[in-house]
């Protein structure tokens, strides 16, 4: 036992003690500033971005945990698109009025003497809010300012209307006074973009607007609060009642999904995965730096061994040095992440609540520090592994190039080390994404992605070697190609890291460009830019007169799918990326194909509908005899969602009335900017009498839209008009914000890839100087060394970038065509500009490297060789 204790204390003293060798090593490390600068730069940047994003995610998680009931609005929440059935209301009314909030939300036009504005109206009962506080600019209580004749409005509504507190506004057919400004709404939904700001009114004031009715697009909510036992009883009773009402949703505060949590799970996680990729790249760069420094210290290591210093003590000095540098990187990263947080905060306003407190979280600092130390220990252990199999004579007499001679294959390939790294990565991914399955998918995807580029690298280097050997090229080009295959040159590693960085940047650039071209830059001149909702059939003529331009009207019938080809909607498993078959769909009727669509398959060529002549399929023979079967046209994406094709039947429920549509044609869409479309079309005679709402589209001069909105809402208060140009700008702003965030992190990945290049140059600098000295003895001039290095780095970097662009373009084409259902568009200018910048950067690195590294030591090598 005592012997084991002495051994352990000896190890600790080796790791944490201060010796003459340790002091000499530390001076050598900091005197050669390029090594610590590269080490600190790569590790600090990756840690700072990881710390920033993890802190944001921790802040969002804490915000959700602390405000879940406030964000949701209650302990139990009922949601419906129709007014409440009597038995649901009867059960809710078993609670006290103070435990219940009736919530009505819809979009409406707001009119003053000077302006017209689209806003979100919210009518609530007196118990609102059940959790949290609604704050007003005056500081007065909410229900002191809310009356049957007064409303409170959000600041953006006040600014949009150019109004002041105390002015009168019109909402629908009602007249109201702006009593105050709503500065904080506890359950305000977080949306990336929406239709206008918020207006809050009492439930009793809704009747005056005449906007809540059978045809209205109102979201009905009931929020309930109470003790756990009372809520459990209510949930049990309501669940029984709602078996008769599948359109009504019941959720609780714990399980209810919030917009904040969705953002945390999607946008922030996507950025976090990018940063993890940067961390892995930085690990590669750190490995190159450590390898280069250990190689540089080979003579010192040999002297320390020859003087009798134990190998454990030598390794311990390296561990101390790199761990202390990693701790310094953690401190610097913490300071830097504070700046990152302030810089990124403006781009997060669209995806995070305004009242969330963003700060560097202590838990995130701990996670980042542990991550840095583990990463450093693993890389250092791998970088120092050659010391275990070398002797002082080998290091002093033959140099680093002979270190690995005499080792068997299993010594050169530390399988256990790789197993530990893969296992650690899997555990890290599992912790970050909170899913064993998703972590496995990410790890497998990462390995496959790296494997693709690694195979490309090896294949390309092999092809270049064949070209240099068997074709007639210049001697300078031949030497540059052979140098790429130099032992320990890490050409394949640099190829992979640079390719990954360029591929991510290219992928994001192409997707962003295609989205811009589809919705913003290539917006068709004649595309609709004004949209009208809640239109009645007898209003068409008057609306046509007011707009003074061709208007297209579209009827909308809301329905749920009961079965598709005999399979119940809840049992349909659509492919990933398709819509939810159980949701409410909009049916419509028309007698011709829309201008933005074309028929891909039909019973009768280019005809939407054909008479039903064939008998029902085997899956549909159990249909009631009185159920009507009508010809139907389906959009190709809906057919893919429901797994149906020509001749199959889809059964719908329209407010209790069922109808079956048999597919007689399949349509697809031209991508011509935003335009209305319907998954399911019927003949007018089939659905014209069904309960419906109508919307319309038109194209008018953009400058005329505000005046048209005012004229329309004064003539038809219940008709909602939407300015398409405003919505397009909101989409553009959101895309730009997201693009900037992602570009920042992918540029960091590219920077880290460049660090890998520099570290690989450092790790092979001894062999490069030896060869350069030989070239000088053979008559090569210094300018030839510049050309040789520029050829080598340029060839490797440009080819890596070229392969990356091809692979990323294929991936982007798949994502844009099949996931986003958009037209593919290449950003040629961005690619050319990025390629020129990359070439310039590679040439600059080559020149600086020859000047600062090779140029300073080459003459000493030449004199030593003479």
C-alpha cells in the first residue's frame, strides 16, 4: 500500500512539480511565440463561441423553466378554431372565474383618421393573466385601463398608427379609445415574423367589433389554473369530453410546446453543432502545434533523457505546459465570449424573447473548462506518444524522421486511443442533444462526411503522384507534387479540414442565395402583393371597383382527413419533411388549373377531373353506401404525404359532413414566388355550398397599397388586407439575420481550417528546411523556394476547395429541391469572390512561411551540410 502511495505521489510531483527541465521547456514555448499564439488562437476562438452559445442555450432553458406557466398562460390550456361546445364550457365553469381565462385571438385592420394598420387583436376575460404580470407604460393596473370602450396597444401599434394615448381607433365595426401602452405581455407568443403588433381588449368588447363569428379566423383558447389535484380532475374530465371533439387540443404547462423552446431546440442547436465542428477542427490544429513543438524540442528531450530525467517527468512537464496554456485560453475565452454575446444579441432579437436575460452562465464556464482540459489532455497524450518508443541516441543522431522505425503496426495505430475518442464524442453529443439516437446519427454522419473527404484526399493525392511520375510536367511542379506526399506532411488532413470548412460555407451560401432568388431578388413583377381575407361572395364587385386591378378569389373549406386509401390519418407515416396528415387542411374548388401549377398525370389528359367510372378500391369497399365519391385533383406533395396515387381515394370530414375524393389528376407547382395553392381541389358543384371563407389576391402598385387598405377597411371592416411587400421584407430581414449568424460561425470554421494548415506547416518545418537546404546546394534560388511553396499550398488548397464546392453544391441541390421545394440557384459571384480570397490567402501564407520559418534557418542548414 505504501509503495502504491509513493508511486502516486511521484506521478503527481512529476505532473505538478517545477524542475529545471520544466522551466527550460516553458521558456522555449513562450520564446517561440508562433506556437503559443496558434494554440491560444485556435482554442480560444472555438471555446469562446461554444461558451457563448451554451450560455445562450442555458439562459433560454432557465427562462423557459422559470416562466413555463407564464409563457403558456395556465396549468391547462384548451385550443380550438371554432367556438366552444356547450359540454366543454359546462366542465370549465366548474372552476371559479378567477381560475379561468377565455382568450380570443385574430388579425384585424385598425383604422384612425390618418393611418390603417394590420394588428393582432386579443380579447381576454377579467382573470387574465393567470400567471405573470401585464405591464403598462403608465404603471397602472391592466384592468383599470381596460374597459368595454378602451384598449391597450403595443408600442409598435402606436407608432404604426402615428397615434397617441387617448385617440380613438376603429376595429371592425367598433370604436375604442387607446387607454395605455402595453409594454410587457407575459404570454406574448414569440414569432420570427407576424402580422402586426398586439392590441388587448376585454372579452365583452369583442361583440362591438362584429369580427368574431362562424366564418372568422379566430383562435379560441381557455386557460385554467389551480392546484395539482384540481387540474388532474379537470384534465381527466375534459379528456373524456374531447373524445367527441378531435379538433380541440388539450395540453398542460409542462408538455405544452412554446415558441421559445422550439427555437432553443432548432436554431441554437444547429449553431451549437457548427461550433462543435469548429472545436473538432481546432483539436486538429492543436495537435499540429503540439507535434511541431515536440519535434522542435527533440534535441532538448534527448539531452534530458541522457542526463537521467525519467520519461514520466519529461511528459509531465509537457502536460503542465499545455494544461496551463489551456487554462489561459479558457480565461481569455470567457472574456471574449462576453463581447461575442453583445455582438450577437442584435441578431437574436427575432428568435428570442425581448425580456430574456442573456449572460455568461457559470455552468457553461465549467463545461467549457472541462472540455478544454479533456481536449488538451487527449491531444497532448497523442502528441507525446512517440517519446515512449525513442532513445536519446535516436533523437540526437537521426532526428524525428526515424522515430517510428522499428514499431509494429499496432504501435503506430493506437486503436484504444481512437476508441476512447469516439466513445467520448458519442457521450458529448448525447449530452448536447439529449438523445442517444440523434447522437449516434450525428456521429455516424460526421464519420461518413469526413470519410468522403478523406477518400477524396487520398485519391486526389494518388492521382497527382501518378501525373508527376508518368507525365511530362515542369520540374518545379513535379517537386511540389512529390512534397505533398512527404511523410508526415499532413496533406490529407489539411485537405479534409479545409474541404469541410469550404463545404459548409458553400452549402449555406447556395441555400441562402436560392432563398433570396426565390422570394426576394426574383420576385415576379406580376406576382400578388396584396392579400384579402374573410371575403363574402356578394362583396366581389365592390372590391373589384376599389382595387381597380384584376382580383383572383379563392374559396377555402376547412376539413380533416379521415382516411387515405383506407388508412386512418393518424396511422399514416409520411416521409420526413412532409406535412402532418392529422392537421386541418384547406380544400378548395376550381374548374381550371392555376397559372402557377401544371398537371403531371391525369385520367383525361390535361384535365383536372374525370367521371368516376371504376369501382371503389378494395380498401374502400367498407364505405357507407350513401357517401358521395367525387373526382379530385391532388398536389404532388400531398400525394407524397398521404402515400396515394392515381385512382386512390381520400375521405374528408367537413364540420361533421364526410365526402370522399377519388384522385383523377396530380398537379405540381411552378416556382414563381409566393402564390396561393391548395393540396386538394374539387369541382365547384361539389363544394360550392359547403361552409367556407374566401380570400383574394391582386397585384397593384406598391405605393397604392396603404390607401387601398384604408378604403377597403372603411367599406368592409371585417375584410383583412395584408401588404405582401411588408411580409416579404420581414422574411428578407429574418433570412439575413439567420444568414449572418451562421456565416459568423462558418467563417470561424474556415479560419480554424487555415490554422490547421499553418500547424501542419510548422509540424513539418524541420523536414522542409532540410530539403530547402538541399535545393539551395543544388543551385535553387530563394525565389524558387517561394514558388515551390506557393505551388504546393495553392495546388492542395485550390483542389480541396474545388472538391468541397462540388460536394456542397450537390448537397445544396438535394436540400433546396427536395426539402425546401425551391429552385436551385448558384451564387457565382460569391463563389468567384470566395475563391479569389482563398487563393490570395494561401499565397500569403506561403510567402510568410518561407520568409519567417524557412528563410531564417536555411543558411545554417546549408553551412552544416558543407
